[in-house]
């Protein structure tokens, strides 16, 4: 019997220690996917039970799920961390003024609960994903001051809740047919840098 119990304990090394919840594990992987020369994420300690006290992270007070990730002005470098979309209650995401690079993945639309997204002032290139309009409650979208190129997706006419859109200072092609812009948005918000 004793050898059997010892065997079980050996198999369950976390039995006597606290362990980070699944959302914390995802965020820990996000941290590992980014270069953080200023050590902005040093409070992200994988020995905590939850990520709720980590720099830039806020959780819903009743569900304790992560609802906001605000990592503005932290000098973070690397690709857009799509893994954040695995946080099912994430409604606010700000990564503005960092060095987020490469293109924005089409599967950013799996961030289904986003209401606020600010990616301004990064190094993003390539097309703006048309799938952004599939995020049903998106109210604020700021992609300004990057190097997005190509056209503004036609699907952007399908946003239901959008109140603020800023695509300014990118390399977008100005479309003559921007009928949806005048209707909902300030024209300056869709200004282009050609
Ligand atoms: C967060 O920090 C506060 C104050 O330091 C502490 O009371 C609380 O237990 C911490 N919560 C978690 C989930 O670590
Ligand atoms: C926290 O989550 C509950 C349950 O989903 C929701 O009703 C409530 O509005 C949330 N609170 C905030 C401040 O978002
Ligand atoms: C959540 O709880 C914290 C600490 O108790 C409080 O400061 C904050 O205002 C609460 N947030 C909401 C949205 O209720
Ligand atoms: C993005 O930044 C990271 C970290 O600085 C770098 O290793 C990577 O090569 C960059 N990727 C692109 C596409 O520029
Ligand atoms: C997004 O971030 C930029 C740069 O930090 C800031 O100037 C801008 O006001 C933010 N946009 C919104 C809609 O909050
Ligand atoms: C999203 O797509 C990228 C490639 O564009 C892929 O590397 C990543 O695993 C995908 N993420 C999720 C959460 O599906
Ligand atoms: C963005 O475009 C500018 C002007 O064409 C160029 O100087 C800069 O290197 C580009 N940056 C990135 C990250 O593509």
C-alpha cells in the first residue's frame, strides 16, 4: 500500500502546491511569445493561483475571469499574441505603443467578446483582416500608426456596434467608395498615408 501511495504522489507533483489556473497558463505563454527588454511583465509570476493581480490584467470581480488586458507603452516586441483570444471573457485589449510586428492574424476574430481594441503605434504590416467585423460587440477599434496596407475591408460596413474607428497613418489605399465611412465615422479617422 505505501509504495502505491508514494507512486501516486510522484505522479501528482502539484498536489501540495498551488497551481496557476488555465487563463494564467495562457497568459504565461503570451509572455513567453513576446520579447520584454524592459521586464514590464516581471510581476507575471507563474506561482500565483490566478493572473488577476498581474500588471495590466484585470478580472471580473464576480467570475474572476480575465476581462481586460492593458499592456500599453511597455516596449513589448513580437507577433500579435492570438492566444489572448483563448480568454473567453476578454472585452478590452490594449497593446498600443509597443513593437507588435508581422501581420494581424485572420483568427483575431476568435476574440469574440472584445468591445475595445487598441493596437495603435506598433509595427503591424499587411492587410487589415476582414474578419474583424465578425466580432459582434466591438465598439472601439484603433489600428492607427502602423504599416497596414491594402484596402479597408468591405466587411467593415457590417459592424453593428462600432462607435470609434481609427485607421489613420497607415499605408492604406484610399477607396473612392467609402460610403460606410461618412455614415458612422469621422472622416479624419479613416485618413490614409499613401
Ligand atoms: C491580489 O493582491 C491583494 C493585495 O495585495 C491580495 O489581497 C489578494 O489576495 C491578491 N489576489 C490574488 C488572486 O492573488
Ligand atoms: C462580471 O461578470 C458577470 C457575469 O458574467 C456580468 O454580469 C458582469 O457584468 C461582469 N462585471 C463587469 C464589471 O463586467
Ligand atoms: C472590483 O473590486 C475592486 C476591489 O474590491 C474594486 O476596487 C473595483 O472597483 C471593483 N470593480 C468593479 C467593476 O466592480
Ligand atoms: C518581430 O519582433 C521579434 C522580437 O524583436 C523579432 O524576433 C522578429 O524577427 C520580428 N518579426 C518580424 C516579422 O519582423
Ligand atoms: C490608442 O492608443 C494610442 C497610443 O497610445 C492613443 O493615443 C489613443 O488615444 C488610443 N485610442 C483609443 C481609442 O483609446
Ligand atoms: C491563429 O493563426 C496563426 C497563424 O496565422 C496561428 O499561428 C495561431 O496558432 C492561430 N491561433 C489560434 C488561437 O487559433
Ligand atoms: C513602415 O513604413 C515606413 C515608411 O514606408 C518604413 O520606413 C518603416 O520601416 C516601415 N516599418 C515597418 C515595421 O514595416
